[in-house]
């Protein structure tokens, strides 16, 4: 057997198996292979197992006993934006509410202004810097949402820039249209007018240029209510978009129910999801994407991961990287939050940031596991075992990232 790249002397491979999201007890059922190797050819995994007897390769990597996992997948980010909001954090510490800050022109509106004013080059460079940080922490595929343009011209611009990123970054980019992120200030007195603009102007243009696979809506009090969200998502579905929903984050907005009714590929946040919402999502095969970085940063209750897992929902994890409620690109930190604060087990967490996260962006047949035929996205981690990586929080455990780009493989040494 002849390979392009052979990774040998792996202490242990940890990987879920399959192409479909895992739920319930199956989230813990990952394959562990000691004293292992991974052979790669034409950007795909040729073979993986116990140390090989007869595999030659053009290049070899000695893993020196480190553990190997699939490349991590971040299924929920807002990478494409400009500006930061640390000044608002200082105001919060003084007792100002989010509404107080919003009335002063802060909150999401400040990021919209900064993003609209930034040049294409500035936005691209900022996004590339964030993607570089994500890659260094083991993330090889990232979903990126629009949503800081909030008018047709700017939303289309952000999506075009995301598609430019595909050729500029080693990280694979999956674009999502989130024109319904917030009601822009110019439509505060006429929110349904903005809903019609999203439906009649933005969605057809996004589809015409094939700029995004998914359409997302922030279904929440103060953003888009149930009926507005339903209208936008129904129209998006007619145009052929797969659906995502920011659901039940701050209040029971019935986003979970809507995700199940419309067959959304994922519902994200879910801190306030109802039993009915869970059952409808389960029937629809919707992935629950949990975002504990938001709960940490806002000092709010975490989503009840154990409840969702025990009720049979497939759970994924993401950073929700954004300047207002989760300003971190570090998915490893999110994994530790899930481990410590959400009582998820290490094996469940690995599944949540690999196979289930891949399924939340419709990539389960390509990435998310270390199996023959899957894309060669692999992380070498300098830790004795999986639990240690989440237990020893706040540092980067990744030593090397192996990333497939087409038929080629890029090896990025982190340490």
C-alpha cells in the first residue's frame, strides 16, 4: 500500500464512526485504537488502524505517542464582522443593562455600523486572523454567518467575502445567510417591512448568486418573533435553502418547535427549549447546537445538555464567536465549559465537535470521523487522553493540524 502521507506512532486514535449524527448513549460510543497509524492519499484517509506492517509513503509524521482526533468543526460562528465591544463590558460591570446600552447606540447596532464602514480588505484580514486562531486550536471547518449588514447590499457583500475566504484560508468555510439577525434601526417602527425585504430582496439575490447553503433566523423576543421567523424560513425553504434557527436562547420563543416543524438541520442555543420543542426536533432529525461560551460570558444558565442527550437529540457544540456575547475563537475552551458546566462526558464532547457538528452543516459524509474515504482533517493533540484535554482547561493542547485541501494535504505545526 502506497500513501502520500503516513502518520505513525499515534498513542491512541479517538473517533466517532459514521456519517449520521449520533444521539443518546451512542454519543459516547467512539472508537479507540492504540499504537495506531493513519495513511492518507489524494487528500483522503486511505487507512487507519494499529501500526502498519507494509505501508510506504512519500512523507511521514512521527506522532510521538500523541493522541489523534478528527479535525474539529465549529458549526456556529459570526466570523465576518468588524469592531469589538469591550467598552460595553465595562458598562455592564457598572450596572447598565443591554437595553440601556442599546439605547446609547451600542449592542449589535454598533457592530453593524462598524462592519458597514469597514473596507472589504479590512474585513477579510480580520476574518483570516480569526480563522488562523481557530485552525491553531484544531478547527478545520467553520460555518460563518452573515448578519452584520442588515440591508441587501451589505448582506450580499458579506456573503461574497465569505466565499472569497474559501480560497484564502486553509480552513473550509460554510456560509450561512443570517439577514434576519436583528431588526435594523431604520426598520424599528416597521419590523414586518424588514421581513418583507429579507424575503423579497435578499433571499432571491443570495440564491441567484449561490452565496449560501443555509438560511438562519434569530427567533427571539426583541428580534424576530415566531410568525416572522416562520415566514422567512418557509420562503427560504421554497428557494432550496437548508434551515437553521437561533432558538430559545433568552426566552421560550418556540424556536425549537419551529425547527422541528420545518425540518431545520440545526437549532442553536436552546437554553429555554420546551419538551414539545425537543420532541419535534427529535422527529425531524434536527441537531441541537449548544453554545456555552455565551452562557459563560453573559453569566447566564447553561443549556441542559444532559436533558437533551437523554431525550435522544444529537448534540453539537460551537463557539458562537461574535463580538457581543461570545468573543472567543477557542473551541477547546468551549469543550471545557461543556465538560465542567454542562456535565457532558469527554466522549460526548468529541462527538459534539466532530461528527455531530459536521452533520449540523451537512458535511457528515465528508468529515467528522477518522475513517477510510473521509477527508484527511486530523488533529494531533499533546495530551495523555481525551479527558485530560478538557480537564486541563484554558491552554491549547493541539500540536499539529493535518488539513486536506482538494487532493493535497497541508501540515500545520502549532507547537
